[in-house]
C-alpha cells in the first residue's frame, strides 16, 4: 500500500506522489530527509483507497491536494490541514479508562496549553503559575496543590501523545528521571538542547478514548515511526508503547509534575 498505488487507482492524481515527497522534505532531519513522506507512504494502518471505518486513505490526501499541485508551499500547507482533520483514527487502545498514562514535554509546551491566548500577558501568567506549581517545596501537599492550582487548565494545546504506564506505583520508571534518556526513549527530537523538560502522569476523563497513532497524527514529525511504539533518538530501536488522546486538564493528574534533570 503506497501513494503510487493510490495514483494507479485514480488518473487525476498521477504525479502528485513525487511532488508530495519533495514538499515533505526535511533537510534538517539527518536520518532521512524524506522520513515524513516515507511514514505516510508505509504506515500499514493507512489504506490506498477509502474504506469505511478505517483511517483516511492515501488517495483522499492526494485528491485533497490535487488542486494545488502548481504551488508546493500551498500543497504542503493543505497536506498538513488534511492530517489535522484526521486525528485519532487508529485502533482504540484497550481499557483506556483504567490505564494510567505518562507524558513528557517541554515546560513551554505546557505553558502554551495552559494560556488562554497567545498574548504575552497570558503566556506570562501561565508561565508563572506553572513555575510556582513545579518549584513548590517537597511536601505531602505538593501534589494536592498542583491539582488545585492547575485543575481547570489544559496541559497541552493540541491532542496529547502519551505512553501507558506499566507500574502506576512508579509511573515514570520507564523513562527515568534523566532528561536526555527520557527524550531518547520517547523520540522527542523536537525539543531543543537546553529546553526544560517536565514529566507527569494522568488518567483520562470519562468518555475520552486513546488511540494507536497513524501517520496522520504524526503529521510533519520526522522522528515518528509506525508500529504503535516510540522510536529512540539515539539508536534505531523502538521504545515504549504510545497513544494519542484529547488533551487533559490539571484535575486529571495522578502524580505531581516534575522537571526531568
């Protein structure tokens, strides 16, 4: 199943696969500048043509960008819009309601999720609130205070990528307390050197499901690989199981948010 097969199924999109491959090129990603295209071209969860109840197909993407074949920048933008219109279409994660999930992200990513807008004032207020919550001295009440202070705040701007925790009693054991190892095992190549990284664990609110991600969820993220597991940054090896789900709020935390050293 590939974009070339999709072209073979519909004459009007012939030639688009090559244009798409070039528009998705990420020269800064040294592993393979065409990794984004390859992800979408090979993800086994994505079919060639539309099938009811399955993730959107490669042909649907090609049909959507076909009117823009003359402008590579617009073609790329329309492809991203397509991806964002087809999130969480992979297989549901079993028993998500009874699973504890872990997540690591940059401090600033959570700030942007918490802020009500992109204004400097809103970001500054969110940054101060999160900093105060994380830097509170260790005490039996620290977690309770975090849940209270952040209770109605979204902890991400977009859908969240998380990993099912194997041992809820020691929820971040799989990524460890060290910043770089957490980035490595979770494949978080988007976080720059020196950015503060935080880790936390949560449960999903009632009615929220988790899903195995597809290449549409990954979008233009070249560090992702299909297969339902993270892909390590430091070697060609898969890491932890991963899911995508709607963003959660502070009230859904089950342990304190901490900086990974």
